[in-house]
């Protein structure tokens, strides 16, 4: 059985070898004719200035190719590639229009020993659109850094606008025209030219655009100075029942220049009268600049947002010293109470401004004529300019009065 299997395998191998040899003979010796379709042969557009002269542009995203049926010896056909053909479309020979145009192509060259078998019309379709021009302002994307103590006075771009010309679909994509680059450690007035590019709304460059200017000049004027903090100054008090809970300066620092600017650490605003504010408000206040000092950029005002809210009434207990007055000389107080609790009410901000040392507690003992135990509620006086506090309660004081020993 094994011997038979080996004989069958040998027969199969011999058949394969004979078939391969026959194929080699037919291909290389007989070399029969063979047909083949070459796909995606690139088409070159020539005389494209005719498109521009007709006020049109080629719509983006088009690929111009043709498929050719060829015939020739098998060995030649098997080697053919799309790059072996030169196919052109002459744009100057036909009337052009906006939209789809069908343009015939010409086969200028192809491999020898090959026959082109295409018999019908051979051409490509080209979408054209009108050429338009639109003007854009030029803005700067140039990253600028300055040496310490040097500040930007102003920046200027020349020219200020650029005209872009191209196919309508491309021009419609343009969101802005910019110059881009970087200027490091600027210490003096400087001028440099930068390439003008067009960007879409996502920040991607729109190419294939003609413009009336290719570069723009960025001029940077600087001045030496110092960056200082801004302090808000206020006058008056918010109305009773309200409090200034905070504020936010939109400009917390300004750059100043002038004689003596290096010796200045901060600048104040002119006092802002807050006595009429009962709700959040935004105000513009002037800076109180020393003589000879200016703000770089020229704006000597800042905006401030004031946070005004209704006051929450809270209480605070203070332990105050008690003073005993007008006791008859024949009496003494046995172990007098030295302090009494006084409860004040008001806003938290007002209560935070007062201490027990600013409260006087006193008791008038002029009515005592004999020994005994007496209970009094001290008289309280607030020795503070803050008038927005109320005395809510005062603890009573009990004393024992005795006659002096003879």
C-alpha cells in the first residue's frame, strides 16, 4: 500500500513540473497576445492658464485619471504600469463653464509593442468654480516676550489688510489672515516681516490662494517701566443693613513708566464712595497716579466689581470689666464681681471691629445706706465710632455690701 502511495505522489509531482514547463514555453517562446485594462492612469492638465483667464478655478479634491485597454505580447503587457503612459488634457482648446466640464484627453506616449484598444470617447470630467476676491484684516499670531522691565507700548501691522483671490469654495473657507512667528526678549523698538497665511475657523491653513501681499511688517514699540499692584480705596460706609462682602478688580496690576517708577510698589485708586450701594455693582475708578507717572498703554482707569449683600445679624458676647461708683465711704464690697457678660448684636463685620476694652460697664451704688446683698444690671457704654451695634442683653451682678470695720 505504501509503495502505491509513493508512486501516485511521484506522478503528481511530475505532472506539476510538466505543466510549469509548458507554461514557461508558451509564455516565453510562443509569447501569445494578451489584453489587459490599465486603471487609474494619471492625466496631466496642460495650458491651465486658460482656466484662470476664463475667471475660473479647479474645485479642490478632484483626481483626474483614465482607464486604458491595451493589447500586446504577454511578456510586455505584464510589465505595464500607469506611469508608463503620458495622457494630457489641453484646457485651452475648449470653452469652459462653471460646474462640470467634459474635456477630451490625448495619449501622448505609451510603451512600445503595446496597442491601445479604446475605441470610444476618452475624456475626464473637471469641476470648475468662479474666481472671487475678498479682503481680510491682517492680525498677529506672533508670540512676543519682553526682557524684564520692558513693556509693550503698541503694535502695528503694515499693511493692515490683504486681498485673497481663488476659487469661491476656498475663499469661503477663510476665517482670517494672520502673521505668525516669535520675537524673544524684546528690549527695544523692533520691526520684522512675516509671511501672511490664511486660516479657516479651526486654525488650519487654507492653501492655493493668491494674495496681493505675501508678507506684512510687524512694528513693536516698547518702553521701560514697572509692573505694580492696584489698591482699591473707598470712602463712606454702605447703608445700614448692608455690607461690602468683597470686591474684584478686573485689573489687579498695571505697568507704569516715568521718573521714579522703579521706586513705586503699588498705586491706589481715587476713593470710591460706596455710601449709596445696596446691590452688586460695577464701577470705573481712576488711578491716583503720582506726578510724572503714566500707565503704559494710556488707560489710567480700572473697573471694579463690588459685592454688596444684606447683612446677617449675629451676636457676640464680651466679658467686660465692671466699675463700681459712688459707694458711701462707710461701706465696702465683699468679693466684688469683676466682670460681666455683655451681648452685642450687629453684622459680623461690625462685631469683628470691637473688643471688650472698648466697652464700659458701671454701677451706681449711691443709693446704698445699709449692709446687704444687692443685684444690679450695669450701665453699658460703647466707646467706639461704630454706631451699627445694639446691646442685646447684660448679665446682672450681685454684690454683698458690708460696713467697714471700726
